[in-house]
């Protein structure tokens, strides 16, 4: 954990974290485009 935290502070984000964020964002966007619950608000 300490090694990861030190590396994160140096690079900002690790490749694994960026991949996880992109994957989660892709799932969220996919779910929104499938159900389209926010089209009334946009």
C-alpha cells in the first residue's frame, strides 16, 4: 500500500487506476444510453 501511494503521488494516477475509471465510466455511459433516464433533463 505504501509503495502504491508513493508512486501515485509521483505520477498522479497509476495505469491501473486510469483503466478502472475508464471501465467504470464506460459501463455508466452504456447503462445511461440503454435506459436513457436523463434525456428529459438534458
